[in-house]
C-alpha cells in the first residue's frame, strides 16, 4: 500500500513539474514575441518603415494633417504611443505631416457636387464628407454650405466638406379607411386630405357605400395621390 502511495505521489510531482515547465515556456514564448513600441514621430516615411520592419511591426498611414511644427513628409502622430509593449506584427497607425498650410480654401458655394470636387482637388485638397438636406428656397443639387469656409487659415486637415441642397421631401400620410363610408362622404374626405379622386366603379349614386379602396388602408401615400374607389348599394 505504501509503495502504491509513493508511486502516486511521484506521478503527481512529475505532472506538476511538467505543467509548470509548460506554463513557463508559454510565458517566455509570448513575452519573447513582444517588443516595446518605438517612437515614429518625427521620422521620415523611409525611416519609419525601416524601424517598423526591424521590430516586426506593420505601419498603417491613416491620414495627413497640416502642421507648423513637424516638417512635411514626417510622422506627425502615432498609435500606440512609444514604450507600450505590443506583439510582433502589431499595426501602428500613423499620421503624416503636410507641413504648414499653403493651400487656399476655395469658395464652392452654389456649385454642383462635381464642380466643387474639381475645384477642391485643383488646389491640392480633398473632398471630405458630402451631406444632403432639403432646404426651402435652395436649388436642389447645389452646395449651400462648406467647412472650412472659403479662405480659412490655420485648418488641420486638407479636406473640404460640403452640404448639398436636396429636393423637398414629399409630405407622407397613412391611408385612412374609407370602406363603409357613404360615397359622397368619401369624396369629400379625399378632397379635404389633398388627394385626387380616381376611378369610381360599381354604384355611383348618392346612397352608395364604399366597399373597396385603392390604396388600401394603412399604406403610405403622399399629397396628391390618386384614390380609386369601388362602391355598392347598401
């Protein structure tokens, strides 16, 4: 019995030692693949790529900004920050400096989206976000606002975003129930709601009752829609 107990204890000890060794090996392997994040800010594109390659990192150029402090073509910012430990193969997102702002922001108000884009690109800028909004009294399809404004100085990004006038939205309604109404009352309701009366099939005298309507109750309709009715004698 004692021999069996000793044998079991030896097996347990061997297993524990094996598990501990495996955990230590895994930990060393994981930490062995880690590198401290280098400082890329201030480096040229060529220098930054070499540092990234030497440390097994992937460099991702996300954006470009104007800067009065960092020369053109050099790294302006980075994520993660220098000193942070990351695994090899980690993606480092950087922004590149365009140097001081030299481009004049054009006035694109009143232009079409295509003309505004060409105007912006001719000055070495890019078209940013393009949004549409229905504005009363504005011609649909023309630029009604821009950011930054024309001739702005001290801007950060070389992008011009614009707001385009969209066609007025049609006023929508939910089709009311006309079935069961007297035909004359249904006609009055259609006119009062700003709809057009279409075909009337079946009975058409003053005592007739609506038995079918098109569009059906609950459907989406807009002002000026045509409503067709079918009527019958009660």
